């Protein structure tokens, strides 16, 4: 049975991460605080059933954060307003969402040429289409596609299934 | 699928970004600064005349800023903590706030 001190420790350790993630998705600070509160309430409700052999605590809390946010969007937004990244049926892949994978990914991204890295970040972090990315980088669509494929090839070890 | 995996990794990075993955955050900011241009109409809607946003979100990239004022963040921490633990807040909040800016500035 987790103690209040342990709960406090978890809360303080993950407060930055949970809030930072939620604030990146929700524009209202009040909504963000409400959602963050719900996340931690769920974490502590389920903490005794957490199995560290299945995933890290960080990935587990990330999963709860993501799912709580998805539920919130479903309740508070029309379908058209729900961000694509919060679609239904999302399940966090523990093999992808781990500290080790993130570190490997960072190293691989760093080794890309600047424009290849830009393509990846603008496409998959900033959420631009390939056409929008090409326009942002002031290059042709065809060249953007070439750069993207080159980046994929170089990162395939990290990204392979 | 590679595209899906990249989206998951960047999404997870949004959760871990204040931790030990400062390098990835730096790479992202370098790219976004390289192409930072005019704000779209949606982004302009989040910025008032003084250039301040009405939320904790960065007006351009919509992400949690690194240099968020400690006093604004501390208020949120207290409210969330009160919701989670009830009215018994205790002394830890002050220590955490004092450490927050150090931790947030660390790579």
C-alpha cells in the first residue's frame, strides 16, 4: 500500500511532465489544471496495481495522462476540434515510449543532416504536411520527399518494428 | 509504420521534455527557430496586444515554455495539489518552487 509520502514524491516528480504535456495540448490553464488533477487522482487510484515488470512508471503515467486528455477532448470538444494526435484507440507502445528509445532517437536525429532533421521535426513534431513542410523550407515538394525518405533510411534502426 | 512511430516518439518527448532529454528539445527549438515566421490567425488569437499569451502555451509552437514564471506555475501546483491531496498542503510546496527554476534550467 503506497504511503502519502510516496504519493507526494511521485506527484512532485511527475508534476512538470504531466502539466507540460497537457499544456502543450490545451490552451486554457484552468482546463489544463483540472485535467492534471484528474491524472494524478487516477494515478493514485491505480498505483497499487502498477506492475513495473510491464512498463516504467514514467510510461505508465504518460499513458494515463494521454488517455485522460483523450477522454477530456471527447467530452469537451466537438469531433472536428479533437487533435489528430488524440484519436480513439491509441495505446502507448512501451517499446517506443521509453527512456532508452527516446535517447536512441535523439542520437539518430542528431546525426541527420540539418535539412533532413528539419523535415522530420517539421513533419512529425510540428504536425505539418509534406507540402506545408516544403513551403516552410522553401524547397520543392519532390525534394522534401527525397529528404524525408533519406531521413527515414538513416533512422530505420531506431524506427524499425 | 515509421510515421506513426515518429509521432509517438515526439508525443512522448512532450511528456519527458523537462527531464534529461534537453538535447532533443534543443534540436526541436533550433529547427523551429530556423523557420519561425509570421504567426497564423489561430496563433495570433492566443496573443494579446502586449504579446503575452493567455495561457502557459508558447504562442508559436504551442508547447510548454521553458522560462515560465515560477509564481504562475506555483499557483497551478498548489491548486492541483489541493485537488489531489485535499486541503493539507504542507511545507513541501515552497521547497519545490525554490527548486523548480534550477531544475527547469538544467539540461
